[in-house]
């Protein structure tokens, strides 16, 4: 993912990132303008969920539908 350099406005590419928590990540960026060369970090975090999470998947990766074709709950 590319961002804009805060110093010169050129493209700044993500070089690496690390998880700080389950919902927060720190990423390291480098400006692609050779005359600038700015490097900086950004922190990305989940602010809020826009939809409710789906039911958890089973251990084999399969997840069960909540409703049948008629729209009636299965459970």
C-alpha cells in the first residue's frame, strides 16, 4: 500500500509492518523521492465495526449458515 509523504507529497511505500495488538498495526514507510528520503511510521487501528462479525468458523475452517433458503433461522 502506498501513502503520500508528509514532507514532500511524493509516493511513500510501505516497507514493513508489525502487529501491536489484535486491532492495531505499526507500519514503516519510505518516501520514493530520492531528494527527500523521509522515513516515518504510521499506526493503523480499527476504529469501529460497520457490520456485526459472522459466527466463528469451526476448527476445519467451515462456517455454518445462520438461515436457510427460506430465511428462517437454522438454530
